[in-house]
């Protein structure tokens, strides 16, 4: 199969049924898929990319990929190239969904179905222009993490917490943070958020963690809404010999799990399944091409990785209910 890699040239409850249909009708013509991710700098997106490309190759699809390189304009320009190249299907994972309306409208005008990976909580104007969105629901996943951590604190005999959040500027990242805090409070933990640090890299998070350890002598937890945010905060605790300060993460990357398995101060992480998200999207593209009807929003369940291994959402909720 030819794989063309393009350079950068140029709500949660929503269950609308999509009646599939496509301008692509040939059984012999190779399906042209436009694929655009916000960045391949993170293991989460690498796993998603690798799985999608493997599944696409198995199906004999031609994939043109655009890396957004963590920049909204770069990603939009690359997607514009894909539209101009007359792809049959557009598959997108982005942090900049609010900026995508115009290019998605162009897709709709050209009968190019848009499939979103990794974000189920899109604005109504975006939902009107796409045929599918899957992923971990940001607030719900954060809430699951807070539910687990409230049980962990209860086991320590604690009913209050001073914490800092390594968050980002997007609404999705903020939802992950808010869900975590809300779950703690709903489960009887009094929460004092000392600071929300806007970080985008592990280095940013480490620097912010060092600042927090100096500024807040009573800090007890860093919660990172991404693996890089949490790992950077963890680096700060190790560097400052402050491993009494706990860390909790989000993403379930391999390095997180390795650190958690050491049994130190990295207590756990909210796990996602980007490979499952990619494979699920491939299956729904096939459903679309076959003319099947399906729900527009397809949630992918989060879990928790901790000292007890991988826990499902149901196991976490059951433990909290005891």
C-alpha cells in the first residue's frame, strides 16, 4: 500500500444517529484517507498513529498524514492540503477543535466525512459537521481519577488535600482537572487547589513543580492532566527530595506505569487506550462506507493504573461505594 506523508505545506450525552453514506462508492478504487494529529511528540498519539496505520494497511487504504506540530495554524493548513487533495475520508485528533469549523465545513461541502479521535465533547457547530467522534470523555475520566484518589486518601485517614494541577489551556484539559476535583469533593475530601499551572511539556511541568514546592510548603499532591504534566511534576519531587508529595497522572503511558510499579510517590494514572480509539475509528469508517447507521458519539472507557495494576471504571466505582 502506498503511504503518502504530507509535510506542513501550506456532549458527552449526545447520541445522534448517523445514517451512513459517502461519495466514495467504488469497490475497486483505493480509499484515500486524510489523517491529522495535533502532534506525534507524545506517546499517546504515536500509539494511535501506529494502530491506525496498521489497520489502514490491512484494509488497503492510502493514508496521507499531517502532523500539527502543536500548532493550530500548522494543523489547519495541513488539513486544507488534504481537502484540496480530495481525500475520501478525514480523520482528525486535535486540541484545537474550536478552530476547525471552516475546514470541516469545506469537508461537508465536498462530501468528505469527518471522523474525530480523542474528543467526544465538541461544540454543537462542530458536531453538526462531523459524522463520528470517539475517545475518553475528559470530565468523566478526570472524575474517575478523583474517585479512585478519594478512596486512596480515605485509606490514609485523610479528609482534606492541598494540591496543584498541571493543566493546559484547552477546555478539554481543564475538564480533566475539574472532574478530578469534583469527584474528590463529592466523596468527602476537602480540596484546596493551590495553583493551576498552564504547562504543555514535561520541562514546563518540572519547572512549575519546582516553583510549587518552593512556594507551597504544605502541598500534598500534584495532579497532571497529561502524562507529561504529571511526569514533570514527579521529576521535580525527585530532584528536590520531596517524595512525600504525591503525584497522580493522566494517560497511562508506559513510563508512568514503570514509575508507579516502583511503589514510590507516583500513586496512579488515568488510563486511555489510543490504540483502541484508532481501531474503533477504522471500524466505524467501514460502517459508514457500508451504509450502516450508528451513534455519532462513541465513548471509550477510561481506567486506573495503580499499585494494584489495571482497574476498570466499574472496579473503581465499586471500591468507592463500599
